[in-house]
C-alpha cells in the first residue's frame, strides 16, 4: 500500500514538473494561446505560477517572469516534505 501511494504521488509530481517544462518550451515559440492543448497546459500550470507572479510581477523585472523558478523550488520542497511526512 505504501509503495503504491508513493508511486502515485511521485507520478503526480512528475506530471506537474513535465507540464511546467512544457510551458517553458511553449513560451519560447509562437503559439496560439487558445489551442485546446495549450489552453489545457495553461489551466494546469497557471494555478501554480499565479501566486509567484503576484509576489514578483514580471512587469517589475522588465517582462522577465521568474515565477517558474520559484514554482520548481516550491514543488521540490513540497514533494520532499510530503514524502518525509508520509514515509
């Protein structure tokens, strides 16, 4: 049971990491924001990025969005903390 729960949690975190990496790559190329797949990617990643964008708005850094860096760090800490508590 514990192994299955660990694998499920690990898979969820990997999925979120993958979605964030996809969002980074998409931001480098011209894309249609309202394409169904890209829109789904934004719906998955926006709730993670928005709190960090509110703390440090990209406008204050000349349009450079550092929220993704903080999101990766926060997810890593959350993953480690969750695994430590549960296992």
